[in-house]
């Protein structure tokens, strides 16, 4: 995308992590750039920022964790919820490497933000 | 295609005709007829059948004088109606009742007016919360009542006045900025036409406050910060600029002494957690402050513990009890603290004096209490600090968190929803404050909840005689925390949920015998109430698990306790009566 969003909204905060491309599932791989994946940092539960990268409660992989109420998201599998009260995965931000620079390939896939009711 | 107005009218007409043919309409709609205005006199001396304040009376007792449901007949208590709120997360509010009209609040800022006898809905208000809101505590603890208005404090940090009869918004005031982690979850306290609220956000580096608004038009009348600014008394208990983000949130409803016109408000933990990040006593964190409701002036205070380092908010306001002890009767403030100390204080016009204090659950933090001052003596080995893992008992959630204890005017015992055998720990770390992000002074993922070796229970419902300091009875929960408010009645019942098995229970107030229980839809974190309509007594409570009850459950599920993290969510109002 050409446009750079700079309106300061926390809804634009993203999480970036570089993973082994072989670990990524089929949905995630096309959105990744050399194993780098990006997701909205806004937890789908009650909207807190997802801030931790930590061993999963169930299993041995490191996952994203929201410390507000312990929801965990696996970035290898489209940030699907693997623990906690979150009702849906984090929105994904497809990436691509263009001329050696990491850029956003498409708008968010999925809804950014917490549940509202 | 467009629908003509004639078609609409016809459709409305025919449905109205059809509706009126039904013998019992499925639901009724507002507005509420004959709503009883909530006058100052009614709040100061509520009718036995009503529950219009957070703890029913300004003194915070959580006691109902109704005794139609009692120890003799509670075995025949059955549900008479239920109402699904359609909302998940922690339903913590008492079902408030004013002459047959019930108001409940839910997480996400909803208020529902119901017919307290039938469970039919009059109206529902839904707050439209901002898209970018984050909620560390998605909950609400009830609406304040005054005349024909209701007051809702929201998680996006507004105070909203509603018309009690219709649910229509009358005014809406921004209190502070939710984007900085400021939010509101408490039931506002209304005294003499002033609506008082206190802010949450102790985990986001706020400076806490209590503020009062004019009940009529929402004008802000005063705002008193719980951390004194330069030049104010108590400021010298801070060093440097620590006070600016020093915590001291005030997220629970105060109690009120109508004789001395004093509001007592509990104040939360200091921030960030490790005490050596904010050297000093840190007034008025982990304290009770006595406020003049007309000006907001702090008359006096008592600090339960100094230089808080354990996240031990003491926000639960003290119960105001005329206590007979050592051959005299005095105005006491009773507070079973998060810091594991059962506090008995005396309120005099000049100051709040320490009378007695004892540990009501196991703690390794205190070596004693200075008898003259009431300052607890800390064991430095169990005080969190920078760069080193420190463990302490009880856990961050304390001996008793915010859920309320109750005082029975009949038995003169205090009933405490305590948690025993939990310990916690973390490694203190100096971390920069990022607005809107948790600022704990440790990595959130480092926080531990552990169970003491050999523990045979966690939750403990305790009955204490505050005069003698003796424990009269206790009921242990071998497989559950106890995380719900307690209510006592003149029928000698003690009512509480709070456990992960979804039960709602009634105990014998004198003996602790379990008399009755009912499994509900979800876990109960809400406050039970007793009320009466048309000569029938009811007991009501919201069942809806979430927030910290859930967090403890998560931690227990991970900790080899054999417990699972599977308490279902979803709010339901339950109303019970004796089977006819
Ligand atoms: S907001 Fe992230 S788990 Fe609740």
C-alpha cells in the first residue's frame, strides 16, 4: 500500500514477529514476508494492547499474549486464539518485501478491535 | 419498493390487536408508571423492602432487615424468575430495587430496568463504547439513584445520568480520558444531590481522585486527588515526581456517616508496584480518607499500610459500625483488608484512630502492628523490590479483594469472603510509562499465584466478632477461590456466590451451617440482595463470571491444582422466593 496511516489511533498498532516460514500454516504463509508476519495489536477480547511474547499455556511454542485477561494467539496459525476469553483471532496485516523494504501488502484482514457487547 | 405509511400503520394496528388478545403479554415496555422518587430521607433511612444503595445503607453493612426468608424455611427457596442479560464478563452489580422496580447493570455499560416481581423488562440502555477502548476490568457495579434519575459510571470514563422511568440520557459528562487508562466501574455514591465517583487505572500510572457532580445538571462541583500535590498536606510522603503517576485509584463506592456528614472512601495501591520505585509512605494510597461531601476536603485519613508494594488496593470502604468493645460504644470503621489485616478503627471528629488489627488469613509480610500508630511492621524479605524475585502471602488479590463483607445487626458478626493459602510474587523492574499500557513495575507475565504447600482449601467464608476479635465460624471451599460479595439478612442468613462451581449459597449466620444452595448458569461475582414486593420477600443476585475471579481461575488451572479453566460466562439475574 502506498498510503501511510498516521492518525495516531491505537487501532493502528501492530505486532511484528519473524518466524520460521516452514512453521506457518497455509493461510498465514502468503501474508508473510520471509517469515515476518504482522497482526493488529488490539486484543479481540476487551481491546487491550497485546504486549507479551511468551510460552503458550498449553504447548511449548511462544505465542502472543494479552496480559489483561490472558488471551493467547498463535501467529503461525493466523493468530488464532489458543487460550483465554478472546472470541476471535487478531486481524492480520499482509506484508511483502519490495526493493528490500518491508511494506504492507493489503489492508487488515479481519476486524480490528475488541468485542463491544 | 417502499412501504407506505398506511401499510406501517396497519401492521402496527394488527399486531397491537393480536398482542392484546394474549392472556399474559410476554414482555412489558416502559416507561415506568408511579416511580417513587429517591429522596434524601429515603436514602438515609431506606424502607426494609428496598435496596437503593450499593450496600443498601450508607453505613455499608450489606444487611437487610427482611426475615420472611429465614433459617427455618430457606430450604424451600426456589427460583421465581430469571433474566438473561445477553452480556458476558463479570456481572458485579447488586440488583437495586426501588418500590418494585429493579435496576441492574452489566459489563459494557448496560442498564436494564425490570419489574422486580415479574422479571419483565421496562427498558434497556446500552452505552455505545468507543472502538478503541481497552478494558482491563470490563464490569460495572451499579447505578446511583437520586430522585427520578440514575447515574452510570462507564469504562470509557463518563458519568451518564438517565431518566429512571424511561432510560433516556439526561446528561453525559466526561470525567477523565479513557485513552490514558482512566476508567470507571463503581456504583456512584449520591449524597445530598452530589454524585460522587472515583477513578480506576492504578495499573496504568494514573493519579487517583474522587469527584462530585451536581445530580441535576452534571456540573463538576469538586475533585479531590488521592495523592496530594506540592504544598498540600501529605505531599512530603513522596519523593520527586513519583506522586504524579503514583496510583491511588479510588474505584469502589464510599460509605457515609450521616451524623457527622463524612464520606469514607477507600484508596488503592501505589504505582508502579515495587515500593522502591516510589520511596516514602505514599499518602493516601492504601488508605481510607474521610471527605466532606459538600467541598471534597479531606478531613482526616488512616493509612492501612505504607509504601504499598503488593498491589494491595484498599478501595473497599470501611463499614461504619457502632461497636461495643471494652465497656464502651464508639463509632468504628471496620475493614477486612486486602493486606490480610482485619482492621478495627475508631472515628473521632479529629482523626481516625487505630484500635485493633489481626491477620484473618495467613501472611508472611507483617511481623506485627505498632500498637500506638497502627502501622504494620513489614518483613523486608517479603516486600517486592527491584531486580529480585520476591514472594509473599497472601497473593496480589489479598486476603479479601473488593468483594464486600457484610455486618449483621442481629448477630453483630462480620462476614468476610476471604481467600486463604494463596501467595504471589514477582520481580520488580523499572519500566517506562507508556500511556494506555499496563505499568506494573514488573513484567505482567512474571506475576505468579501459588498455593501454599499442604493447602486444603482456598476460599473461606469467615464470621468474626469485631468486638472480641474472635473468629466465630468459617466455611472452607476446598476447590475454589471465594470471589463474591456477601449479604446478611435478619432471617439469620448469609448469602454468597463467588465459587467456581457456579453455586449460590445460604449459610446460617450464627453457626455457619450450609442451609441451601443452587447451581446457576455461571459463576457469581455479584452482590446478593434481599427485597420485598407486595408482601413477598425475594433474594436476587446476578450470575456472570469474569474479570478477576476468572484470572484467579486461570492461574489455578495452570498450577497443578486439578482445576480447569472452564467456568462458563454469560449474565443472568436470578430471583428466588419461598415456594408457595
Ligand atoms: S483484552 Fe485481551 S484478554 Fe481481555
